[in-house]
């Protein structure tokens, strides 16, 4: 009889999945169902379920029902699962109930890659991508949308009330009674909808959020591209420049504005370095974040936004970068030699959907008689310059971007490769789970198998398996250090197996 093992080639990636999961101490990583009771029917072991998920996501199969089908017909899954056939509910529950453990599994693989010198530890790229949530646009509301719905319901109620009056005045009593009953049913439905919208409006008013989702409560309407918005999650990922491997990731339900410094610091901690260079697109160009990065040893190369339409109307010789700032006197010198001064007061600069900050304002009365005023500004009072409290670090970043154009061009190679593979290549443009914590767990599986696929491409299956086998003797010490970081020294007892 033909053995299933003979059907699995020695360079088949499924053998890497099998070896890697067998090396893990899933109990220490926090997985459920790793120790079986002596009495009763034993559950499916966590190792088998984790192998199934890694295999499924690596081969673009992530539905629990489709994974159940693969257990019935796929020879590779037969070999990997030892012909076990869990139901789709058991498969789905494993992913749902092991959120933290799946993230720990991802971190363990990162520790292996770090030990194998797969990271440059010098240049990283940070980027975010939107994954559609399990929440339709119709089930996402903000204050304006709720007001429109309530106003629309009021109009319909008024229309139906008029119809009821017409029914009462009609001569055909039998027909009017039928019509009246139909209208009353519609009125009752409208009243229920109105009550639901009023409850949502009350909940929105009492919270700090500007929008609310009714199916996946943590999902938010986010801009995907230009003016296109979807109810989504924003997946932040840090990629290393050496092989475009994912070092760190996180799931948030807001824009990229506040993510630069936190993600860079997470990557530094993972890599064990005190200094690093980070590249990011203009969505991360926020003065406060640039300042925090500078204070924490992060050198930024973040693209700066293009000039707005008003600035483009100005003659290039009078763009803001042509005005020289005198730090000693806290003044600006214009191209005509006039000195712009400030009263020294700070003003709050508030911007819609953007981070607020403080500014100083600089001007000069010489603008009124300047012969080049029409080239510099169209304002009657003359040119007004606003200097951000973070202007110094912003200028430093912008100069680095201009001076390192060739290095910054590599940002797309570093950052776009993972998302291109995951979303375009594998089709993972939406999440199957609800809530940030569960979505993060699914992303842990996706990024683990992405890194696995990259390393297989770089090293090949035989070489990767050889390195994994060599990694095993020193593995538990690395594992225990990681668990201490995740759970704290007091909550974890160090156990090293011989």
C-alpha cells in the first residue's frame, strides 16, 4: 500500500510547517487544548490545528469550512494532520479562542529569523493598509448620517399620517380599512427604526468617537484611496530592508498619523537596537511623531506633503523655503531682505481630521510697499508665515529626504512588497473576524506565513529545515525570554527542557 509520506516531496513547504510547529511549546505560548485529560474523549491538539491554519493561509485557504473540506480531500493536509478531520466549528473556534497565542507564535518565528541574521537592523519601512471589516457601510453611522435618517423618517411619518386622514375621509370603507391597516404597519416599522436611530445617536453622543459601527463595533470608516472610504481596519506593518520581512505589526482603527513613533519603537525593541532609520510615506509626516522619533534614536525619512494650491500660485522664488530663518533672533528674512518678526505668542492650529499643534506667526509692515508683493502673496496685509512648534525637526527630516533620494526610493520595495503579496497575490483584502484583538490574531497568522514564504524563497526548504533543526537546542531559552516580555517576570515560571 502506498504511504502518504512518499507523496510529499522533501522540498515541500508543508514539511517546514510541520517541523516548525513541532518545535513550539504551545502550552508556554498560551494555546488552549495543549494538555488532554485522561478521562473522556481527547480534543484535537493545538499543534494539529495550528499546522492546519498555517497551511491554509499559506495556500490561500482561510475559511473554516474550506479547511474542513481540505482535510477530506487534500493529500498534503492528510499528511500534515495525520488524517484527522475536525469540523469547521472546531477549526473556527481555535482561531477565535487563541488571539494572544497566535501573536506569540509570530514573535517566536521572528526570534528565529533574528538569530539567523535575516534582518539588516539598520533601515526599516513603515506602512499601513486598509482591510475591509465585517461591517457594511450601511451599518456605520456618524452624527450627520443619523440626523439625515431621522429627518427622512419624520418626513415619511408625516406622509403616512396624511394617508390615514385620507382613509378616514374615503367613501369606500372596505378599501380604506385595508389601506389604513397597511399604513399603520408601515408607521410601526418607522417608529421602531426611529427608536433604534435615537439610541445610536445617544450612544454616539455619550462616547468620544465620531462614528459608530453596529456589526463590528471596533471597525471604522477609513479613507482607502483619494475620496473612497470603506469600513475597515488599518494594518500597520514594519518591514526590514534586507529581505522585506515583517518585523512588527499592529491593527488600529484610525489613520496613520499617530503610528510612526510607536511602530518604530516596537521594531527597535524587537531587533534589540538603540538606533535605526525609518522610511515612510507622507501620511506619517506629523511634527509630533517626528519629534518623538528624534528623541528615541530614530532617524526619519518621511516624505513631506506637496505644496497646496495656494502655495503653487506663488512665484517659486518666494516659496517658504526661500525665507531664511534666523534662530538667534527668532525672525525670518525674505528674498527681498525684509525681516519678518513675531510677537512671541503661540497659537493653536486646529485642522480637520489632522493632529493639532501650536504655531508662531511672522509678518512685516514692509510688505505693503514691497515691489514684489504680487509675486509673494495676494493677501492685503502682506505675507504671513506660520512656524510650527515642530518646525526644526520637520526641516531636518525634509532635508534628509532630499539628500537621500536614492535611499528613499527603496521605500516602496521595502513596504509595498508585503502588502502587494498579501492583498493582491493572496487576495487577503478583508478580514474574517470582528474586533481589533481578533483581527490582530488573524494578521499574526498572515504575517507568519508571509515571512515563512519569503524565507523559503530565500533559503529553500532543505536549508530552512536544517537551520530550524539546529535552532532547537537553544530554542527554549529564547522562548522563555520572549514570554517574560509578553506576560511579565512574575507571571511566568522559567522552565527549560533538557
